[in-house]
C-alpha cells in the first residue's frame, strides 16, 4: 500500500459560473481501519480561497500550518489577500523545496481571482501543477471521481446546480473506494457568500 493511501481520501473541486465548489470525504483511517468520521480535509486560507489536502493526514496538517504562516506574512507585507494563482505558486514552491523528502500530500486549490473568475488547480507531492478549466480531483478515490465528474460536469453551472453535481459525483465515487467515504463536506463559494454543507453517506 502506498503511503498516499495510508489514511484514505477523496477530494474534488469544480468550477461554475463565477463560483466554485470544493468537496471532500470525512474518513480518517489507518489502512482499512476507520479512526474518525469527521476529519477535515478542506481548509480556508481566506474568504475566497480554499485548499484541500489529500494524502497522509499528518503531513496535510503540517503543510497547512506552514501555508497559513506564509499567507499571514504575505498579508502583513502586502496588506492584501493572496490571489489563487499566487497561492498555487507558493504551495508548489514549498512542496518542491522538500522534493528529496516530500510532504506526502496532493493539494487541490480553489479560489476566486480577479473579476471573480474561478481558479482551480491540483499538484503532485513535489509541486508539479496541473491547471484545469472544469474540475480537478485527488486522493484514493480519484479514478472514480474522474469518471463521475466527466459524466456529470457541464460548464457555467449556477451555485445550487454546482452543489448538486459535485455532491452526486463525490457520493457515487466514494462508494467505489473502500478507503474513503463516511460522509462528505462541501463548500460552494460565490463572490458574495460561502455555503458549507455536510453530506450524509453510507457509513460502512
């Protein structure tokens, strides 16, 4: 079993019309044993920028703390919040400088940039970015998430339809992966509000 699969995870971010959604499962496991069913994988950087960290849970928490520290320094120096593109470059640089002993994480970054244009991207554990215009996935359920998102996604969805689409994609994907599931966590971010919802799934 790969170290990336040790705790299990499912992460997906999807773009809508001037909005985005980011969703994760809630399981924390040690291989096939479930430890917790309320684990948080999606973290807020600021009001319009979120990061999801799949992979090894301990590394996810460590990396998140470093990112918060670097973002606070940026806010002090620049007196503004970081743009999603800038933040993605920061995450990539932090991961790449540890390339010989990497954080075992696959980040998913989602945010609203200039003119409230949605930005999503993911990267591997050494910071190689993959940008997308529609959706990005990460975690042990990524293969089934690709299939579900490919079939359900359509461009320019309104926030409510986007929530429904990303939730159904997540729910149908974690049912096909024994290392993730046990509930879902969805954020839908628009220029004016953030909606956070918890999904109920099969608890087995």
